[in-house]
C-alpha cells in the first residue's frame, strides 16, 4: 500500500517556536581599539597568523583591513 502525498499532512504546526539564531563572530565591526592594535602589530612586524589569533579574526580579514587602511602587514623574515 502506497501512501499519497497530502499537503495537509506535512504542514507546519502553528504555535511551534523557532530556535533563536546564534550570534557568530563573523562580520564583527572593527573598533578604534582594533585598528590601534593592528597598527601596533604592523610596527612590531608581527606575523599575520599571530595577529589573527590575537584579534580572533581570520588572516584574510586582517590582511584586507590592513590594505584598506593603507598599512603594511605580512612581513616576511
């Protein structure tokens, strides 16, 4: 016996609450303190991987922001 598809059978039950969306760290805005730290790391010639871990951002985000504000970063030793 094959059951037929019935839209009412698969309808969403009213009154069921959805789970709240979890806050993630992506796309967090750059604060003045973040920019100050980024400039200090650039002057200290800190590797990008260490800067990214310290700031809890990706290496790409750190490199992109440094390029946007016009500072050199990613020094090779």
